[in-house]
C-alpha cells in the first residue's frame, strides 16, 4: 500500500511540473509584449531578459494616442467587429435552428457546402471578392470589409450552432407547443436560452476573427484613415525601422480585451464547441 | 392558416437570409474564381480579359519557378503533418495530465494553457518574429544562457521554416487540449473502476478505454485542424515576412497569396487556389470515409 502511495506522489508531482512548464511556455511570449511596451525609448533593443524592464515607462502608450492614428483604427475595428459579430450570431442562430430541426429541399447540399467552404484557401474567396469589390467601388469601405468577414465566418458559425441545437432534445419544444407557444416562441423562449453556451462561443469566434484579421484587411483597406488595428499594428513593424515601443503598446491594447474575453468565456469552450454535433 | 404552411413560412424565414448571403459571398465568388482561373486576367488585363482554357493549370504544374510547385507542396505537407502531430500529442497529453482527479487548481491551469489560443495570431506571429531576432531576440538569449550557439532563425530557409512551425505549434495545442478535455469528461468513470478491478495497467487503460473513446471527437477536430493548418496563411506569411529569405519559406497558400496580390497574376492565382482546394477536398473525403465519424451530422 505504501509503495503505491509513493508511486502516486511521484506521478502527481511530475504532473504539476509538466503543467507548470507548459504554463511558462504559454505565458512567456505574452510577457515579452508587455516588456517591450514598457521599455524606455533609449533601451528598446535591450538584450535583458527581465519582464518588467528597468525604468519602466508608459511613454509608449501615451505616444500611441498622441502621435499615431490609433484611436481612429480602434474605432474602425470596433465598428467592423461589432457589425460582423452581430450579423453572424443572428444569422447563425436562426439558420442553425432551421438546419437542425426541419427537413427541406437542398438541406444536405447546403450543409455539405458549408463544410466545404472550410477547405477554401484564403485566396479562393479573397481574389474574386477583391475584384468584385473593385468593380463595385467598395474598396476602402466599411461595407466591403464587413461583407468579406461575414462571408468567411458565417459557414462555420451556422455549422457550429446547428451542431449544438442537435444536442437539445426536441421534446422540450413539443411540451412548449402543447402549452400554446407559437413556433417562434418555442424557439425564442425555450431553445435559444438553452443554446447560450454555443451562442457565446460563436460570438467569441466571430469577434476574434474580425478583431485580429490582417491579410484580408491589408488588401481591402488601403487608406490610412480606414485601417483597422491589425494593419496599424503591422505598420509599426517594418523591415527598415521597427517601432518596437509603439508595436508593444498597441499589441497590449489589442490583445488584452480579447484575452480577457476569451479567458472569461473559456469555461463555455468545452460545452459550447461541439464540432458539428459529434457526440463523444 | 393551416399548420404545414405556417411551418414552411417559419423555416423560410429562419434559413433564407443565411442562404442568400452564402449564395452571394461564397457560391458566386467560387464560380467567379473558376472563371478567372480559366482566363488570362492579370494587372494589364483586368477589364479586357478572355478565356484561355487550362493554360493556368498547366503553368502551375510545369512553370519552372523558384521554388516550384512540387517543392512547395511537399513543404506544405511537412508543415501540416509536423504541426498536427505536435498539436494533437501535446494537446491530448496535457488534457490527460489535467484530467487526473488529484490535480488541484484545474481551472487556473486550463485558463493559462489556453492563452496561446486567445492571443491574436497576428500578434503571436510578430512577437515570435521578434523573439527569433538574431541579436536581440530572447530565443537566442536563452540559448546563450544555457551555452548553446545562437541560431540565424530568420535568415536561412530551413531555420525560418522551423521558426514558423514552432510558432504555429505554440498557438495550436490549446485547441486540441480543450477538445480532448471535453471528450475525456464524457467518459463514464465506472469503465476505469471496472478496469482497476481487473488490474489493468495505466497504459492498458489508455489504449483500450481512453483513446478509443475520445477518438470520435478527436477525428473531426483533427480533420478541421488539418484543413486550417494547411491553409494557415497568417503564421507563415508574418513570421517569415512574406516568404523571406528570398521566397524560400512558402507553403502553398502563402505562395498563391503572393502570386495574386504582390505579382497580380490573377489567373494563375485562381488556378492554384482551385488546386489547393481540390487537394483538401480529396483529403477530407477520404479521411472522413475511412473514419466514418461525421455520418451523424446530417
């Protein structure tokens, strides 16, 4: 008995060591961004490994707001992200429900084609849509980028929501119908609240993908005043002279809201991410 | 109004908006992409293009570019396999460690371990690029501290490719970990108790209970992960700064992005996009057939 207890102790100790090592690996690159953002201007290319540098300063953060268009970019990003997330969640919540509960012509084909869109390389939609937006005069416009982002996010969102609705037993709706609810009421009052974890995850993914997207935005938003945060951020990092201080500060301000949101909502990840209703 | 008609109207309002959008922004561009791939469209012929048949497809396979299609294809396969291997192995391993009942503070560990997933990919890529810097980057600083020679991470082809893989492994393992955790939690506990009574070893339980039971959840995740990794433009593009040194650090998707948007070879880019798409389509169909897991989806 004593022997198995020592064995268990060794196993648990090793488990903690492994977890702590991986936690350090996870945190370290993020701590680097913080370090760079706090470095004073004359020590940006320091070789020190400290996390909080000597003479830490918030000058970079101030410069970001005073000397660059950061606020403007943030406004652009907020506007675009909010619209895309809202559209994505509403459409996915309704369409996913339709796909989950009802049979109709073309349902299987539509589900399959949504899965197939995941296999499109980025350029497959980007190139034709880019030419289409050029022809429609929507380059450098909010509408153009919103269309692009909705297009890429929607299929996965619908799939994800459909998968979650599949796990909700339809006997609940039948009970609601007997109690006199209309079809819309059963959906809105009974099913939707139960689908909250999936709605949260769908919203989170839409939010994250458009808040941080770079390669599509770089083609469509070419005017500095229309830039989103990622393009502005990338502009600090160029081959000739990287503005590490500004880059670090901007990165922190872009990352912190996403990370906080993600970590707060991460308890829903396990239940909300269903990968298309495949039950374990 | 009769019942079935009302139901039909309800379904119509639920599904139609999403379908119209998908038709407009997925189906239409797809068809348009096919047309572009058969045309001679480029910067000089953006309005007066004409259909030239399969010339662009032939070019993809035969044009002696530096590097050529086959080299990049093999690199893409290596990129995908190496990344997925580490994502799944690290992810499942951490999930197993974290799922032991003796571990305290599970919530805190899980929260910290999903951090790489939470950080925007753009920032991940640029930050790691900074960390791989030869003189100032912390990777070489750390290598120096333990007495290893500094590595020219970003200036030589192989090292730059390895740097991109390290970055992508870092950001990808939490996804697999979360999926595996979800799957592990759904395994009924009495299975292990029964195995314990039979005196099964730890390894035996892993092989006969844990792995088979998380497989139905892991396979779709791996399929999606493969597709996403194969098509992950962000990391390779940003870590290698558009394929540096001298276009030797490309996977297919970054190569086609460069052809289309830096060299304005629209026809060629569209043809290469189609080829990438078909490679993935064939892979997914074969993989899904073999593993038979998504049958329940429809």
